[in-house]
């Protein structure tokens, strides 16, 4: 039987049910959880496989963003395109997260500056991402310096009911890409498709997988040696500069 719901939605519903039944069991309202042994498996559906933006898509979005006055529409797509960062990592950032480190301007994605309601996907997400020269040339730093020093990077995005700016950022940027830019392919997620695009661009630019995993905050499946030490900003900047802007 088909429910019409995505696998992620079904899994989320099951998580809610298990939490509710476990609470009832732990508080002796029911003898056991009827959802304890319920499992959900799904076969991969190629029609649902997420796709990255093409080079033409990227050009359309970035050129459209140049014409926008709202700061998050103007800058979030550009930062996604040239850093590979997740939307919530960008929308949840503060002005103080962008600074010069060892002569390189960076977006510092860190737990300790996210506030009580802020979060990152996992421990591997915490990193300093060098700003590509294309972002500097576009005028990102002038925008950053126009803001109060201790405020959010995108104050125009109001926090949602969970205190996250990423929720409303996802909605507004998603609508903009679908309705204004005209990219309507449902397999292209308005924001996450940038992550796929960035990976493709890194490969095309001969950036080793180890480095683009570090740039994007992916937990690599490589050797144990990747778990030792850290990636110096100057090294990541050397790599990210291999990407040649086409806009």
C-alpha cells in the first residue's frame, strides 16, 4: 500500500510514536510499547534521488541573486556555491563567525557561537571554511562590515518557533528558487543541491576528496589517519582557490 509519504516523513512519524509509547511505558501507563518492534525499510527509488545543480543552474541562481536586495537572497546562494556549507550553517551564523585567520578570510562554523537554540549536524561539521576569492570580489565583506558586530549574519531572517533561522531561510530561499529563478525539478532541493554541485566542482577542479570532505564537513570514510591532526586554513584555501568562477 502506498501512503504518498516520503521515507523520511514515515521514519519521523515512527520516531514520534516510539517516543510517545516509550514515555507511556516508562510511566507505567501501558505494559509495553506496541511500536518497539516496528521496523520500516524502503527500496531506493531512483525517481527520488537528489540531484545537484548543473553549471547552468548555478549561473542562473547566482546571477539572479546579484539583483536581490534582501541580504539572505543575495548572499546565501553565493556562500553555498563557493563553500559547500549547509544552509543552516550559513543562516545560523553570526557576524563574528566571519573573520581573518592567518591572512585568510573564513566562515568559522562552530558549536560555541550558535546560541542555545543553534546546532550543527555533527561533530565533524565544526570547521573553518576559507572564503573563496569570488565571494570577496562580490563584496561579501562590505556587507559583513555593514552589520552590528555582535549580531546575526542575516538579521532579516526571523527565527522559527524552534529558534532557528535555518527553517525560515529554507522556506524563503526555496520559494525564490522555484518561483523567481524557475528551477522546478523536484529532485533538485533548492538548498541542499548546492552541496552536490560543490562536490562536482571540486572533482572537476582536481581537489582531492580528503580536502573537499574537510571543506564540506563530511565525515570521510578514508584511513584512520584522517582522524588525526587538523586541516590548516591555509591548506584548505590553497585547495578552494583551484575552483575557477564561471559567473
